[in-house]
């Protein structure tokens, strides 16, 4: 099996352990067992637990980026924005798993500088996406937008929807998340 595929499989085993047992339970031994590897084999792919956790966290942004890059192009800024931003929300089982894992690692990022750098990179990437989307709205005929304020509002909205979707999925179900997002984007073009 190709090494990059095996590393991704191990990272997905980290995700399963984190979702089931919490980040504290994601020891090298537990992850090796989940991945069906010996500890020595796991250490071949990831020499340290820190490197393993960082790779597992980065996989979240890599998967989101791949989905966004696979979206069909559209000149409609609202449709494009919905397509892009929905890739970041917990709207199905896979995206819920990504969101839960991201939150677990983000909490650890408060005391782990490497995870902190990845958390900040993710924050900056989402802000850049929001900046670009708002700029597309302005270019498409919403010229009165304060680009910085609207990008900050959109960023905060997406962050909030993500938090609500993970913490209260029964109240912030996919339909509700989509409805709130669409309503906000509609307000941008009015």
C-alpha cells in the first residue's frame, strides 16, 4: 500500500479513536490497535504522537480543500458561496466527523504549539475564503458592502454554525444550517 494512503488511513483511525474516546484516548497504542498495526509499524509512519496528531488535524483541511476544488464552477456568487461554505459545515456523517475532530484538536491547540499553528492556519484559510466570497458578491452587483465587515460577519456565521452543528445537532440540523447560511447570503445581495 502506498505510504501516503497508509498515513491517511492511520489519521482516520486517529479520528475514530478521538470521536469514541476523546483526544486523551488517542495514544499511539490505541491508534495502532484501531489501525490494525503494531506500534513499531505506526512509528514508521509517525515517529511521535505529536506528528500523528498534527497530520490527523491537517487531514481535515485537506479533505475540505479537495471537496471545494472538485466543485463545478459557476458564475453565480451566491450558488458558489453556498457550495464552498457547505463543505465546511457538519451536514453529513463525514463532515460531522471532520468537525468533531477539528474541535478536539483545536482545544488541544491551546497548549500544543504545533496544533495551534494548524488551528491558526485553518482560521486564516476560512477568513480568506470569506474575504473572496464577499468580494465576488461586491463584483456581482452588491457595491455598497463594507468588504471587511461583511467578511468578518460571514466568517463568524460559519464558525457559529459549525459550533452549533457539532454541539447541538438536534437543534442545528443540516436543514437549519443550510437555511441560516442561505438567508445570510441572500441578505448580502439585497
